[in-house]
C-alpha cells in the first residue's frame, strides 16, 4: 500500500485541504448536540435567560436583594449599574425596553465587564437565590431558606422589612450561615436558581419574557442550521476533493501500468499471465481508487470525530468517561470475537465455493462424457457433497453474523441507559444539566461510531493493500528487453538474411535450456521450415527473431547485425509476423488489415486478402471489408482469423516473414493454395515457417528438425527422410508409406 | 479454464452490493430488471411457502423486535422528563425533587425491553438463516439435477459461464436477500409505521414537520441520482472500454509488438483513460454527495424539531423528554425509508436472479423416455441408419437423407474439413440429439425404444477434449464403470498403456489431478481417457480426433492403445489423419454438415469426388503423380 504513496504526492495540498475541511465537518457535527443541549438548558429550563446577572433590576428589588450582600459587595455591584429614573437623560431610550421605568427607577447594567468577575457573579447569584428563597419561603416554609435560628418571622409579615430592621452584625452573621448552606448546592444550582429570579424580575419590569425565550430558541436554531450547512458544505467539498484525487491517482496508475506492460516482453507476460495483468490494470486499480476515497473520507475523519467527541464529552462530564471507554471496549471485544469465529470460516467458504464451482464446471464441460458413461448419479452425488459443505458452513457463518447487529444495538442502548442512570444521579447533585446529559448521549454514540468506522477500515485496507501490491509488482518490473543506448542502423539495402549463431535460451526459472546451441542461416528468397514435437522449442526459436525473447547465449543476426544492437522498432519494421492463433482486434476487417499499414489502399488490401485466400469469405459477407470484427475476433472462425492475420502481415511488405504454425486451422486444400500463392508473391523475402504438418513444410528449401531444444536435422525433405530419425518418425505418423516414398 | 475466468470477469457487476463509500451506490447502479417480476415473485413465494410457519414466525419476531425498539426512546424520554421536572421543582424549591425509584424501575424495564428485542431479532435471524440455507441448497440441487437432464441442444446457446453464474452468483443473490433484505424490509416497515405512530402520539404538528422533510429529501436525492446515473453509466461504459482495450492489447501483445503498434495503443488507452477519469470522479462525487445531503436534510429536521419542540416545551404542550424522543424518532425515520428504497432495488435484482434460476430449472428436459423400453436385447453392436434427416435448427436441415448399415466389429471413419459437422453423427447415435425423421437402429431396435441409460451402456467415447475430473488417476479410470473391480481397472490401465507411465508419477495411481489437470501431460490424459473407455467395455466405440493434440511419440503409444480398444468392437472414428482412415470399412465424407460421399478408401478415390480432392490436397501438386500409383 505504502509503495504507491508516491502517486498521492502531487495532491498533498489537496489532501491537507481535505483534512482541514474534515476538521470543520467534525467540529460542526459535534457542535449540534451542544446547541441542542443549550436549547434544553437555557431555552426551556432557564426560559431563554442565559445569565444569572440581570440586565436590569428595579431599585426596589435590588434593595431587597442587597440585604443579602455585604456593603462592599453591594458597592462593587452597583459600580456596574446605572440608576435610571424619569429624570435621566436616556430615560426615553430605556422606557421601551423596561416599561416599569414609568413607575419606578431601575438599575440598568452598563458595564459588561462584570461577566469576568466570577466571584462577584457568584455572590450576586447567591444573593438573588437567597432573596427568592426568603420571598417564597416566607410563605411556604422552604427549609433551605428559613431564616436563621432564633429569629421567628411573624405570619404575614414582610420578611425584608424585618431584615432591614436587624442590626448590621446580625445580618452579616446570618449571611455567612446561609453561605455555607448554599455552597453545598454547588455553583450550577445557584446559577440555575438565580436565573429564575432574573426571569421573574424581567417579568416585573414588564419585559416580554416569552419573546426572550423564543428569540433565544430561534437564535440557537439558526446557529444550528448554519452549522449544519457548514458541515454539509465541508462534507461535499471533501467528497469533491476525495473523488478527484482518487480518480486522478487511478488514472495515473492505469496509465503507468498500461505503458509499462506495453513494454513487457513475452517473458514478463508469461511470468504474470495475461489474465492477471488485465486484472492488475483494471480491477485492482479500481479497488485502490475506492479505498483512496474511503481513506480520505472515513479513515481521516473517524479519528478527528472520535477525539473531538471525547473532548466534547469530557467537557460535559468528566466523570462519565468510563462509560464511553466501557462501550468501546465491549464493542471492539465483541467484533473481535465474532470475527475470530467467523473469519477462518470465511476463508473456508471461499474454498468450498470454489469446489462447488469446480464440480459444476466439470460436469458442464464433460456433459457428453458424463452421459456417455451414464455417470449422472455419480456427478449428482459429487455436487450434493459440495453443496452440503457450502450450505453448512454458510449457515454457521450467517448465524454468527446475524448476531452482530442485535448485540451491537443492545450494547448501544445499554450504554444510553447507563448514561441516563449515572447522569440522573449527577443531575440530582446539580453537577450536570439535563440538556448536557442528552448531548452526552449523542457524543457517546458519535465516539462509538468512530471506533466502528475504524474497525471497518481494518477490513477494507488489507484487501486494498493486496491490490496495491499487485499493481506495484507490475510497476517495479524492469523489462528484460530494452533498446540499446546507442542503437545501430540496419544497412540501407536490407535483404533480410536471418542467422542464428549458437543460440541458447532458457525460460526464467527453468532447469534446462529450451534451445541449445542452435545455428542456421535463413536466406532471402528461400523458405526455412521448423518442425518438431510439442515442447521442442520451435515457437520459441521463431519468437527470438522479433526479439520477443532475448538469447541467453549466442547471437541472432539480421544481415549481420545483432538484433540487440538496433532499436526494437527498427527491427520489427522489417518483420511480418503471423501468430499461431490468429489475433484480431475489434473493428472491421479493413481496420485489422490496415493495422500493418495505415496508408494501404483498398486495392492493396484486396490483393493481400486474395493471396491469403481470404477473399472468398470476405466477399460473401454483405459488408465485405467493413464487416465488423468483435473483440477477440469471436465472430470469425479460427481458419478465417489465420487467413486475415496472414493478409495483415502481407500488407506490411516486410523482408522477413515469420509464420508460427499459422496454417494449422486451415484445411488441406486452402493450406495448399495459400502456400502456392504466397511463394509466388513473396519471392524475395525470407520465409520462416513453424509447422506441424509434414505436408505443409515438405517443399521448404531448408527444414530444421528440433527435438528437445536441439537441432537434430537440417536439410531438405528427401535428405532428412534418409538421415534424420526424428523427422522420419514425425513423417510416418502422418503419411502412409506409399505417400512417403 | 482461462475462458471461464473471462466469462465471469466480463459479467457486469450485478447490483450495488459492493457499497462504495459515500453511501447509496445501490441506487446508483440502477440494477437489472426482471422480465416478469410478478411471475417470478409468485414462484419465489411458492418456494418459500413450504417454510410457511417459520417465515410467519420470522415476520412476527422481526416486527415485534422492531416494535420493542421503537418504544425505547419514548420511555427514555419519560425518564428525561422526570429528571427535568424533578430538577425544576428542586430549583424552584417546590415538590419532591427527582424520584430515583421510578427512574430505576423505568431503566430496568427498558433494559428488559432491549434484551427482549435483541433476543427476538436474533431468533428471527437464526430461523431465517436456516430457511435461506435450505432454499439455497434446494435451488442449487435442482440446478445440478437439471444440468444432467437438459438436452445438449440447450448448451449450444447457453455458455458454461452462464450456467455457472446461476449456480453461484444468482443463487447467492437470492440467499443474501432472504438472509438480510427480507427481514430488513419487515423491520423497516414496522419501524416506519411505528415511528410515525409514536411521533403522532407526541405531537402532530412536529410530526407533520418531520414528514414534510421527507419529500424534500426524496426530491433532492432523486435529483442527485438522476445526475449521477448519467455519469455512472458513462463510467461503466468507459470502464468496459478500458477493459476491452486492455484485454485486446494484452491478449494480442505479440501482434502489437510485431507491428510496432505500442505507441498507437498507448495513445488510444490514454484517450479512454482520460474520459474514464472524468466520468469516474463525477459519478463518485455525485454519489458521494448523497450522504451529506441526506445528513443535511436530517439535520434540518433535527433543528426544526429542536426549535419547535423547545417552543412547545415552553408552552408546556410537550415535555423535554418528548423532544429527546422525537429527535431520536426523526433520525430513526429517515434511515428505514432510505433502506426501503434500497431494498426495493435489491428485490428487483433478486427477482432478476431468481428469474434466471427458475428459467433454468424450468427449461425443457430431454424428450421423455419411452414407457416400455426394450429390455434384454442381446447387444452386438450392429448399427443402422435409415433415411435419417436432421438439423440443429429444424429450418436448416443439414443431414438430408442418410442411410447406411454398420455391422458389428466394423470400423467407420468420418472425415471432412473442420466444421463439417462430423460430431453430429456421433451425437445422433448417442441420442444427445434426436433425428427429425428416419430412424437409427441399434441391434435391430430403434434407439428411441431403449431407455437412455440402456442405450448409452453400449457406447464408449474417447474425445479430443480429454475430459477428466479433479480426482485421482485411479478414480478417473474407474469413471468408465463405477462398479468395476480393482483387477478390472488395472487391466484397463495396462491395455491403455497407462500402467507404463503411471509409476513414474509422484503418487502413481493415487495422483490427484489438479483443477487444470496440468500435472499430467496431454498424451497421458488421452491414455487415461482410453483406459476409461476400455473399462466401460462398450459394444460401440466412438473416437473423436483422439490423437490430434499430442506429439508424435505419444501418438504411437496412443495408436497402440486404441488398436487394443477397437478390437472386436464397432467403432466410429472421426479423424483428419488419412493414415487412420484408409483402413476403415466405411468412410463417411462430410462437408458443410451433410454427408456427401460414402464408401471405402478405394471406392471413394475412384469416384474422384470431394474425398479424392481432399486427399490430394494434402500432398500438393508434386504428389499427384505418386498418388496415381496407389
């Protein structure tokens, strides 16, 4: 996986931008529950009043409240307020906001810095709370705020009047007693209670508390919409960047891999196998593309989200962190267990499915044999066994896997209950607000989901890394056959004489040479045929000439020039090659023939087709030379493909023709006619033919007989019939004595 | 083997299960549609109906489980309310504060609810896995039985890969749908209905708002899907083009090189690759937008509910816990709706898969056996063709009127150019195909009057395609007659010269042939198939180009083995080596599907017709003189 990291380098900036955007996405996502909790805490519970410090307070109320303040505190607080009366210059201005001004003077907060004076805020809050306690408690006997012992308040009397009558020292004593009691409740509780007093005071001042509340809720709501928008915008931008980077990396990889493979020689193709190279160029790279998107959008996101969630959650309540840790441990443990049980079985299932496929495929490919031998029952039994194995294992795995979802849900819900239970206790102790608990639940879920996302990654990454490795294997190959640094040129009047000088070849990794010390010369104007049993190395020998393989020892020379000393392009310009299986490309007959020479005229094409005996079937088609050829040429027969391949090579008008068993799919009649015509038309060229049929090669000027990589005979048919035992054997198996004589 | 790989590889990705990131690719893929959804569904339901009780149980459990889950948030909301009210009372200095006893009880109750839901969900999954496994097993079994009862004709138009993909991919799709999607559908439906009900029970106004969000999200998604589908299709197309080009260039790389076509090929590739890049990122991006958009719509819902809920809570219309519950419901609501859309898509793919499977299972089988098959015929191997007329396509008769008499022990050669239909005769003889008119007699009885089993007991086959199965060499020989004794198997192996080479192999007779049967040579494989035919001890032998793909030395051995095999049997030999043909008692010359000449070698040469021409062409002009001497 990391080996391909270089492909991401050009996009580093974009990746960094994406990560930055992911932070935005995570932060905004995480902000939402917080806003929701504020709606509950402030919007609903506190009636939209955010702070325990009143924006305005009537002089009358303040005088009552100040009974619960020391002189210094009272002075300090008043320092932040301005008393507005009907005489004040800005009376009109404030009247609208505080209609009660008409009847009484009001203290208005003019200096916001009180916000920063925590101690004073707390003291003020306590005073407000005490004030409210005494006010309501007077009537209802609230135990928290009952006046200190020894003082009895007569029924129906105004407690504040009484308090005012108390001497300063007793009042201060009372205050410090009360302080101790209130402190037990905790800051949060003091604040929450004070806020209610403030709200009541606002009502008294004639302010529209309902609208304060709804304004607050709407304001926060608007913030939430903005956050949601921001989050969506960030997500979409990340998606944009991720898709672009991934697609671009895939494109570059595909391009590099394809270019690389186009320069592979037969050796590399054999090493990887064509099918595998195709998969590496297509599917594997698509896999990588998908994973890059995943990495950017999820792998980077999950930790940001998880860590962010943890911070947010701790901010709300440190003491409940253990619940989240517990949840993560349980879930990961559970996933671990399920996978530990299921994973080995997954591998087994793949094997069993392969087995089922194999049995079915065998039955299908052997349909006639199965029926001929009446072994249908046997096949059915084989299938049934394979089917039973697959079904049983599948069932087991399925039953393990279906437990995942329900158990996961149970754990998640259990966690919620645990948070509620623990949270409830803390709420009762006033160390947590209800909205915070609700937010906490959501943070917990977000953290857990981040962890689940991360585990998903551990399932996906290995799969992608297999693909990446496969692609990298291709990219790191140094093709065995390369152009020389200082290429030579062939002589101007190139004739096409092919000479093998002591050539040896061994397939990479093989124990023995496939070709051993082969020497011969193929002259222009002559036909050289190569014959031998399967595996004798005749095709390999032929493929050395266009440098599909490079010799291990010895030399291949064209007109005296070692083919390794010229550019491959120049070398192949002189060669007309006809492969064993007629290889055609999708297009038309014409486009296939023109593959040899883009500028060929229709007459030239017709001529080539005629020599190759292809005219007959081309002309019977309605579209003639425009007849479409489908991919792999599946709509033409093997024989037709061979003839078209020959015509293609002819169009190139090369000095050297190479036929790699190119007549095998032709019937004897066509084969004979074609070769006769070929001989007429290509008189001056060097022809090298690999053949299986004696009849095809009998007339060659030179026949090379190969056996297990050695040249065991060289000469004309008649000579070889006398001297070469291998040749005789081959001939005998094909022709009867009379024909050979 | 490689061909099979290709067929499977070329198959377009079915459906959108391989869910990429970003969600919603299932909807993107569009999926294939069944031709007849209703009929297929009916068949699928019929298949399911034998598990009626279990499936009803599954449905009930799934619905109950979902129902219990739905109750959760509302009850949990009650706890929140209880907490909130208790707290408010405490702040205001009124009431009792928080009632922990009742909270504890509620939490325990909820825990019970969740555990119950989990148990139900799991039981349901357990049962459904079982049902799905049984159905999957049965479908596969039926397909397997079908393979051996279909007329060969069927396989002329259906590739192996197609049948194979029914056994695996299609059945797999059905299985997965049964396992997951079916119950998911029930769960989702219950959830949607339940959630709507619960939402209404909290506040109809808020519910309406939540429901209004739905068409908004639906139309947004539709918009994106429409856009992205365009690019998705383009991406698929160009992925196909890249694949095609790559396959072609790699497959024909020698030709590319020989004609110096690399530069052109790379140029063309880059062109396609660039278009692919363009459509790839666009489709990826657009499908990647689905999730954020859905989340945004969800968040808008969340916000609206928070605002509206907050407002209502202030007005004391609903409680704080209700807001909490409602938010959870809104979240739960959008998910199953999206899921149902996805499941509908999956159902369609499943129906298409099921349709293919049922189509195969319901395919016409071989013509029924005769009711009173002839029994106890003494078999000698006399074969007679009487005015046989046949065509693979009834419109296109290829064998017009063929008659001939083959006596026991005779050797018949069938010759002709490639594609002349030489194997047709064999296929008729073994009743892989039935004649259109006329009759074929084996030992005096029409082959249609035998049971197929009895008829084929008389034949042994050695084909060019050396079919062996993934078993030991011993088992493969024994395949000729499964009830043969060890001595008989050994004797057959010796007669076919298998014994001669088998001891040089790693495990001898126990050598397990690998899947590609590449651990024995082509010639050795051919010898094993001959041993198999010898063991079967047939009265009539069919040899179809049995030696064409082996080298000369092995061929000599095979020839000897075949000579052993052909002793005292009627044999039909398809060959192109004239040396094999010349000694035949009767030569049938075929061209373009028809029998153009028949007679022995000498007669046919004298007639100077097609056979003579064919024969001559093998030796070219300079042999004409020699030939005159024969």
